[in-house]
């Protein structure tokens, strides 16, 4: 048996060597791909629209994902109120984005939003090629040489997350606060850290629980993870990823006990009005409007957008239904409102902490 | 219908009809495409123009389409070999993933040591790993007589989980937000034909050279003949003195090797890093291409270019006219169903209506 | 930890049962069909299409039970199409199944987008009325057991009757005939067992159950439809059948184990075992199946004519 | 003892059956079975015994003729109809599902005939058959064939059929077990059951039966009362027939008859088992001389299949050796190697499933044998094969319009011509021909035989056939094979037909 496997492996080795050598070595090596060559591209695609400013957004996943939805909603709003033409395409893999951007450029789109981290290197390359076109890159490394026609933005909504954490710290009964999140990476850590810090500031006895579902969008996994947190006695969960609402809602309907959920990125209060206490909302409308008006006026500069609550970049949106019903005590609301004011005026500043929250908060427990 | 039977009598060749089936299937697929454009209220000529522009109408589109076609064709070439031998290797997807993983690891670990030998070495290793991944179901089939469809299918998922683990664990780029590996070193980038477009020499050469090579192997060598006989009947193959087990293993290993090579091309020529996004269902699209291409390398070549054009062109149409993406996949399914239905239908008609000689 | 141990296990089991429900619906139906010699790889496609149908109908008529029913019926429709492809046209079952799956995954997303279009609601289009958890009075108040077994989804209560039903079928005279068809279709046919009829009936039953599995996803578990909502569940179901060695009880157990592993992965994280990548636990069913096939190849032998379409010789 | 005025239970009147392909398996056979008798059905292979059983049990439908049961005409649509009348059949090849255990198989049979499985009777029968009860849980595939055969008989007896057909039930049983079976059958006869006992073994027929019907080539020859006065040799002549004698004189004359003494293929003391692990070859010896036709004659199932499989490397043998020319093989790993070295050709008897690749074209099929002979090179010389194909079509009178036609569009006779032509065209030094004319029409049969005869000389031919006439008309020497051994050898010049048939049918020398 072993001898035979070795024999097969040898055959494979030979095949591999032959193919590799024949192809790999004898080929003239071209110029390694460079990032700064500009070419003129002939357009064969007829312009689909004439007139208003056309903006194209490229999403990596279906628009149902909150990260996409936030921008999608802002764009839909802009289309109605600012008179732009908005087109989007979803489910574009990182390998294809190059082609997609080029075809949008060819079709006459002036502003392009590659709305995913995975697109950043392509954006740098293509943006250098088309200096006349504005690229708004949704998240990317801050230490890269971004061309002048790129605006880099990311969901730096840590102050709203801090506020949500504060709420959680105030209303938790069991002193157990959970977070369902995607991956332990910088941008996500930023939010998780802010949330836990908020909770600890409000209530130092709080124990945080963090679960990574290792996926950007997987509601079942998030739901199953949330159920495990609920079983553990956690009574406020920050749904950094979508799907926790279902679990809490189900739990409420079957047992009558409320496990509060904080939505993230978009207003998820409607997903389960009985249990969602409020949402950390990434409101991109001011941003989109800022981009469009400045672009029209010719005053837009590339760079990294680092806005806070003050600019309307992030908000904590209460679920007023719960407030009206008195489920959330009014004193919590007033307390939080004071903190919110302090955040807006800059009295309290929430630092961006990129480190793994498990290392910061879970040590010693 | 009568004319059709006349055609059968005129030419008792299944081959011609199989080609006809492929053409008809493509035609039906196109008709459905047009129909769906119409249903989405898009000017049909404008829509078709956009599909053309997105697939072959611009330099960049040509480059992208051919690039995709090379990877699909490579997988398909391998599948031709195993399908001809009657081994239903559904696991090209997994073999492709393993090839991609192998080449990434080689490029990342040995990138700075090897210089010019990096590309060939990475390719060799990914070919070997792809082949080894295919060898497992092959051995299970030969030694324990376990259905290869089930095992290859399961191996796909295992490969996918290995990929997912590697990009969130050992291979992950620590500075990245996403589960992905760092970029492979520059010297591992496959040399491009025109520097700003991603189409590279290696892919193009493989696309063009392998088709006649496979054709010669299948049509003109004794090995190809034994594959065909094995695919027709195992008993006949045994009767003819063919070592059935060895031939099965070799066929599935070759298909795995080529799928692994496709994975390497995807990493070194397209993505330049390992990420879950390399999994795009190419293994399954490869099956579609193999069958639409009538188990013939030139057919596969054409079909892969056609399929890549459709994927790119439809994607462009979708993005410009705001049609839901997914149309390309629907067409794939329709191609597959129609082409095999028609082939079986033709075969049935031939067996039923054509003359039997000697009675 | 010690104080929490019991609820921890209780909810672990509860979640395992919750997670295995759609899986078992799909797996048990596949088991019987495979016993009759049909390898249906279109499970994933059927589940996708019925999930979408159930979602669309529920959204339209605001009645999850109607949605569930029509979704399940749509499963029958697709499966009959599958039957036509392999039995009447003569396509190999493997290819027919795979092409249906490819087709369905494109079609459902396409239709979903056509239907929902530019939705600007911040959350995915949620179903207001769903088939939710159903606590059984009195019994659900029992300690531990009440939570595990009597505070479940409506469909989870159907698991045991379903298993019971299939166990009886499996051990009945009809089951024997089905197995004969799967082993020696020609012999079965010569003994007067109508192979075509039996396979068609089984395909219809499977269509319904698989459609139910898909409908459960949208009307009871997710409350919405998403792209690729099944996420490979159909193929996992096929794996479960093999792992269960074509035995209803073992299939049940392996489905439960899958649900258990799935539910466990988060708790493992919560308890701080971060060194164990979740991919290992999730790929476990596949790896285990292959290992079992290698080690106990004889016992895990599929029905002899699995995947081979029977044609009566005139 | 049954009397002539006993009631006739089952009767056929002028039953005929022609298989697709033109083989007339039954030709106006009238047969009657009385109540409470054991009726033996004797005949060679292909005499039509099994076909008759299959028709009477509803598996096959007769082309013409009537079946009467209790004097009423019946038409069986499927086996169920026959079973419901109380007809039970023990088939030659047990109709048991290999992956089911014994109990499941019995249960299945009970389900099909819509009766309940009675446990006490089952235990009782198991005791009578001396089968342990633990066998019930074992898979059929794991059981030795003698127990399988017993299970098959038991399965039928369990449900107390009125009429019992036993098709070669003793082929897998030891002599002691045969005795036991006979005792059971006699007991059944006492219970007024009617039994049809199909066999080709004269001794068994004489021992057990009340009456004997002899079939030859689809025709009923005679029905004899067995009152202990029948002679074996008389029966043997009746079974084999006189026509075979005529065949000897028809043999093509003028071809080289005397071969050299050089042995090209020698088989010594060959022992081999079948798929179930039963020894089928028990010390077989044979020597094939250069330039002769050596026929191995025997009733099917005496090890011929296994012999051919051993010779062509499809089966491993446990003991003994095979010598091709100067090379001695204790097992043949790679038949291809033998073919390449010594140009060995092999004409299989399963021409549709094994002899050709059905989906491929004519041209590909004529290259089949060359895979071994030339296949160690890389490329195929297609032009050469196209030329050869065209020549073959002309030379062997194969009715194919062109060489690219699909083989499954050819008729059975044409396919056989293709196979013979292909195997002859490689200019072999040895041809192993397994029933080369089975199922062919008269014209093609003569053509194929003449091809084999004309190839003789340069080529040595090992002819394995169940057809004595064919052996007599072709062979220079004849070896009689019985029970895995060579029992006798004759030169075709001095044939004592009676002795020959006796040896063939009962292994007596």
C-alpha cells in the first residue's frame, strides 16, 4: 500500500515537474505588475444615463448585510434628495472588482464606492490610473499611500458603541453582557472595546462575554451563538453581527423574559421591537451628502474620514417603543442622554482601541 | 421530425449529434438570456451590446474573460480525462482549493529564497497537492469500492474548511481586517502580457497548449484509448487487458493535478493572496463546461471562453442595468440540463430509430 | 462554572435539537430514497427553492403555515422534475442533481432580488408571522427536561414521530421491498415490485420532506430569506445519511451530533478554548464519514444500485 | 409410485419460445406433471430446461402454446401469478439478495407471496436442513454457496407450494447433502406434492424421479417411466442425440490435422475457487500442441469459466501452474504481458458486455486487442487501423457501412464476426475461444467455424464449448471436463459417442 502510494506520488511528481518546468521557466518574464501606468480606455458601452451625477457602489455581499445596508440606505436617500443617479452591484468577489470598477468608469460613473476592505489594493491601483474619478473606499489600512482621489472611510462608530455599552451596563440584571461579533480584527475590536468600556464605566461589576462567529454575515450562526449566550445568563447582547435579534425575540416569546439586544450599523429596532433596546447606527447620509456637495463644488479632498458623533456620523438610536412601555426606566434614558451630550461636545472622548478585546477584558476572569 | 430521422440515417454518428446538442443547449441558454433581459425591461440590443462589451469588447474585458476562461478550462481539461474514464470526479472544487493553498504556502515561505524557480516550484507543489487530494477518493474507489461521487463531494467541504482555517489562522495577514493571507511576493506574480491587465503568459499558454495536448492524448494514444474503453465498460477494459485500477487512479489523479494547477494560477495570476473569495464554484462550472464541451478539449476550450464571457458579460449587464446577479448561474444550470438532456435524447433516438446492420 | 453547569448542558441540548431539525427532515428523506437506489444530490437546490417559495408565500399572505405548505409542495415539484430528468430522459442522477442545485442557487437569488428589489428597510425583509417556539403546557415547566424537550419549535416535536415513522417503514414489508429495489432492481421488478412506482412515490415523499426542511429555514428559523440560505445543509444531510449507515436511528444520532457540535462551537469559545478552530469541529462530519467509510467499508456499504437508474429491458 | 391414472396437475401444450437474437429455446414442447410425482427434466445445456421452468413460473412468457393448471388455462403475467397458484421455484442461481441477511430474504419472499413467515416452521426446516439458527442474521454474501442453495430451497419449501420446481438444485451441494435433499423430496412426495427436478446428471435423475422427460435443443425427445430399468447409456444417447454423429463426418477435410509435439500452452494441476470461495477447479491438466484445435467439452458449471479466467489473468489460482510456451506462471498478474509476448487472443462468450466497448465506434473496437500488443508505445497509428478496418469489413463480410459506425448499431452476429476478426487479425499463436458460436444463426456459425479452422496451423486454438457437436466438428482432440477435472481425452478420429456423453454427463470414465 505504502509502496503504491509512493509510486503514485512519484508519477504525480514527474507530471508536476514536467508541467512546471516546461511552463514556468521558459517563459519570458514580463514586467511585474505596476500600479501607476495610465492608459486611455476606449468606451464601447453606451452611457446608460445622462444628466445627474452617477455614483456606483460595489458590495462584496448581498445588500441585506448591515454593513452594506448602511451605505445603500444613504445612497437611496441621496438619490431621492440630492438628485444623483445611484447604481450598485452586489456579490462581487475581490478578484473581479478590478473589472467592475473599470466598466463603471467606462460607463461614465464619476464617483465609485468600493465598499469592502478586500477591495483596497485594487482601489489604490485603479485610482492612480483614473485621477479624474473619485473613489470612496470603505475601510482599508490607514498606513498605505492613498492617491489624492481616494476618500477612505470606515465604521469608526466607537462613541455610539460606548453609549450602547453604557446602556447595557445600566440595565443588566445579571451583570453579564455579551457581544456577538465577526472576527478579532482592528475595526471590529474598536467597537467591541468601546462597548465593553461603556458597560464597565456604567457598572464596574459587568462581566463581558464575547463570541466570534467567524463570518461577516451569517444570521443562523449569530442566532445559535446568541442562544448559547442567553443560556449562560447574559441579558444584554451587542449584536455586532446581525442575527441575535431572532434569538432574543424567540426567547422572549417562549419564556416572556427579555434579553436586550443592541443592534449595530443600521437601525435594527424593527427586527424585534420587543427586545431590541436600541441600535448603534452608522449614519452615512451626512457623509454621502458631504461627498456629493463638495464634489460638485470642486472642494473635495481625498484622505481619511475620521468623524464622530458630532458630525452625525454615528448615533445611538433608542427603541422608543420600549421606552414608552416603560420597560426601560426613564432614569436610564436621562443618564444616558447626559453622557450622549458630553460625547457630542467632546467632554468625553472614546479612544480607538485596536487590540483584541479578549486580551483586554477577559484576562483574570 | 422526419428530417431529423433522415439526418440520423444520413450520418450514423453520435459525435455530430452531440456537438449539435451542445450548440442547441447554448442556443436555448441564449434564448433564455434574451427572455430574461426582456423580462427585466431592458432594451435587448443594448443588453446584448453590454454583454459583449463586458466580455470581449474591450482590452480589459478580453483579458479578464480569458483569464477566467483559462482557470475554468484547466479544470475542465482534467475533468475530461476522468469523465472519459467514467470516473465522476465532482471534487475539482476541492482539488482547486488545495492547489491554491499549496501555491500560496510555497510562495509565502520560500518567496525570498528561490527567485526564478519560485513559480515553477509553486506550480509543481500545487499540482502534486491537487493530485494527492484526488488520489484519496481514487484509492477509496479502487480499494474499497466506495462511490467516488460521495467522497469527492465531501472532500470539497473538507478543503473549504481547511482554507477557511488557514486564512483565519496560520496564514492570516495580521494587519488585515479580512480573513486573508498576505500578498505573495512580487516575483511569484505570473508575468503579464500587458502589464496593466492581469492576463498572463502562463495561463494563456496553458489554455492554448493543453487543449491539443489533451486531444492527442485522448484521440491518438493507447492510453487515451484505454480511458475510452474503461469509460465505456469496465468489463471490456478488463477483457482487453487494461489495468483497470491503475487507469482509474491515473485518470482521477490527472484531473486533480490540473485542478490544482488551476488553483495555483488563480493565486499567482489573479488574486495574489489566499482568501475565501477564491472559492467561486469553479469546480462545478468546470463540470458544466466539460459536458457542454462534449468531453472534448476543443469543445471545453470554446465552452470555457463562452462561459467566462457570459459570467463577465452578464455581470457587467447586471451592474449597469441593476438586474439581480445570479443570472449567470441560472444559465449554467440551464446549459447543463439542456445539454445532457439533448445528448441522451439523441442517443435514445439513434438507438430506437436507426438501422441495425446485419439483420 | 460549576453553578452554571446544568443550565449550560440543558441549553446545549435544546440548541442541538433546534439546529438538527431541518437537517433531519432532509436527511431522513434522503435515506429512504437512497435505500431505493436513487442518489439525489439536488437536496440543496430543493431546499433553496422551497425556502424561497415558503418565504414568498408567507410574505404575500402573512400565513406561515400556508407558506410552509406551499414551500413543501414546491419541493415535490422540483423533485418530480429531478425524477423526469434521470428516469425519463436518462441523465445520470449525479449530474441531474448537481445541475438542479446550480440552477436553484442562481434562480432563488435572482427571484428574491426581483421580488424585494431596492428594499430600504434597515433589516432584511422579515416575516411578521412565523412558526415559532411552542411551549407545551405543564410539561414545559418540568426542570431541565421541560426546557430541552418541551420548549421547542413546532417542527422539533415532529422529529420523533418522523423518526418513528421512518423506523417503522424501514422495518416493514414496504421497507423490505424498497431495500430490494435498491439492491437488485431487476430482481425486484421480476418479482412484481414496480420499481418505477416505488421510486416515484419515494421521490414525492422526499420532495415534500426536503421542501419542508427548506421551508422550516425561512418560516421558522431565519424568518427571512437570504442568499444561499441553506449554506450546504443539503450536502451535510447527504453526509449524515452515509454516516448513519442508511439506518434511521443512526442517521438521527448523527444529525443530533452535528447539531450538538454546531451548538458546542460557540460554547467552546465562551469557555475560553480558543485554540480549537471552529473549522475543525465543522468539518468533523465529513472527515468522520470518510474515516468511517475507510474503516468500516463493509458496514457502510451503500445500496448496491445507488445512483444507477434502472431501465426495464423489454 | 405414481400411476398413469393420477390427476394431471400442470400441463403445457406446444409451448414455444424464441429469444431475441433468434435462438429458439423451446420448440412445441408439451409436458405434463402429475400430482404427487417427482418428474425429472433431463438435457444438455441449452436444451431448454431452464426456459421451460421460467415459463412455468411466470418469469418468461411463451410465444405460443398453452399452460393448463388443474385443467384450466392460465396465463402468468409475472411470477406472482404463478406463486399465488402454489408454484414454488428453486432457481439454479439462488434469487437471494446478497446484501440482505437470510431472515430478510425470507421475509421478502413472504412479503411478495403475501404470506406470513411462521417461525416454528422455519426452525423446524432449519433443523431438517441441518442449518444453524445463527445463520439467519448473516448476510447472504457472507455464506458459502451450499448454505445459500439450502436457503433457496428452504425459502420455497417454507410456504408449502403445491408444485415445486428445482432447477439444478444439487450443483452446490456435497453428495451427503444431496442425499438429505432427496429424503426431503421423498417426504414431500408423500404429502402429494408435485416436484419437477431439473438436472443434467443422469444418475440423480434415475435415483429420485418417477418419470423422466428428455429435452434436446428445445424439443422434447421422450418421456420415460422410471421403474428402475432404465440404462444410463440409453439415456445419454437420447440426451446427446444422433445428429452429433453426423457432424463428425461433415468436418472440413484437407486441413492439417497432425500437429507438432511442441506444447504451447500447458496447464498443470490447476486449483481455483469461484467468487464464493468454492473450489471449481480441482486439479485440471491440459496440454495444447502447436497448430491443433483442442476442445474442452463439458456441461456448464464444471469449471470452464474459472479455467478461462485463470488463463486470461482475471482470476487467481491457488495451486498448480500455467505455462505459455516457455514461461511458467504460478499466477498471472498481467495478462497483457502474456498477450504481448506470445500473441494470445481471447474470444469471450459474453460478446455484448465484455467483448466490445458498446458506446464506441467500430474502429476503436478493432484496436482493443492491440492495446496489449502495441500499447506499450505511445501513439496509435490511426491510418494503419483505418486500412485494417476496411480490409476486415471486406474480408470477414462484416455488414458495416463504414469504420466509424457505432458498434451497438451492429447485429449480434456481426459483432461476433467483429470479435473473431479482431482476435484473428493480430496473427495470434494461441486463441482461447469460449463458445464462439453461441447464439448465432446457422450461416454465421458455419462462417465462424470455418474461420477458426482456417486459422489452425499457425495458430493453436483452445476451444471451450458446451456444445458437443461443435467440438466434434472442429477439434483435433477433445478433453472432457467434469467437476473441475479433466476426466477423459479423445482424439477426434475415434469417437465413441455413447462413452463421450456418459463421461460428460456423469464423469464416469
